[in-house]
C-alpha cells in the first residue's frame, strides 16, 4: 500500500495499546462513549486517516481483542503480562509488538502509537503528523496541546512552606507577552522502528500541535463525561 502522505514508500504501522487492567474506569478501553467502545474511536480515526499499512491493537485481553477485531483492527498476538502492568512503558509495548510482527514476517519502518484514551483525535491529525514526520525526516514526533495555566504562575513548595518559582522570570510580565507552553497530550507518538528495536531513547523533540478541545485524555469518569459532551454538542468526526 502507498499512503497518501507517504512519499518515501515507508511501511507504516499504527499501534493501539489497550491493556485489560484499568483502575480509574473498569474496562476503560471498551467503555461506551456515545454508542461506541472507547477504542473504536481511535481505530476508526486510524482507518479514516488512510496512511497505514496495518492497524494493530496490542492487548492482553481476549475481550478487548474481540472488540478491536469487530471494529476493523488486527489483533495478531496477545500481549504478555510483563508488558501489561501499570508500570509498562510505551517503548516496551512497541518493541514487543514489532518483535511479534517480525516473527510473522511483517516488518515496518515507522510506528505510530495511538492511545485509545484520546477519542477526539481526528484522522487529519494523524495524517498531518505523519506527513510532518516523514517529509522533515524527524527523529521522533509527539502531539502536544497548549497549557491552560502558564508555568510562570506555578510554584514548588518545600516542606517548610517556602515557595520556588518554576520559571525564573519576573512575575509581572503581561499575560499577552508570555511565551506559549505546551504539554504532551498522549494522542500521537511517531518513531522509527529501528530506534524502537535498538532501544534508542527519544526526548520527543519535535511537536505536532493540537487544540485543547481535541486533546482530552480519558482517565476518569469526569474525562469521559467531558468527551461525551464534546461529541454530543457537535458532529466532531466520523
């Protein structure tokens, strides 16, 4: 397959991590969100982006695997427990997936890691981010969104109550003159498979900017209700 943004004919894998254990929301990855399982929003966005050679869900749960297949993703392996703990890293999950797919004779050049907890991520976000990554030949890329509270006004507090500024700049700078700051929103991570295989750490030095509205990351029922409100108040996508 030749992806519409893939001018260099790289083989691109979408990897959707979805472990069965979740504490804040039981079975979070398949909880209902406006008539669809949460993971379905990410699977459909990946399909609509039309840039992938494969869309694979990495899960340790047979139930999630079935739901993922029903919505059009592949589940060619089950993730072992060592990669499905609270402390499991995204890099470890990616490395396991790449290794399992290699055993099946399927190799890729680029991996796009799409967490299912970002259901308002649109297909064009994915295709634009991949376009930026490939055309600029970046070492890695991550999606970010603007922070709502500027770190100029943030303080760390010592045990004795003494406060220290997070930023060492005058506090009387006008708000409109402040440098914008961004936070990783968890929606899109893009890396070269060779770096994942070789355990090359990445500080995600290049950013793809998304709006705050599109960047909600679902970890609590409150987040889930906010996402429902956003989706019900307008035709978001798909």
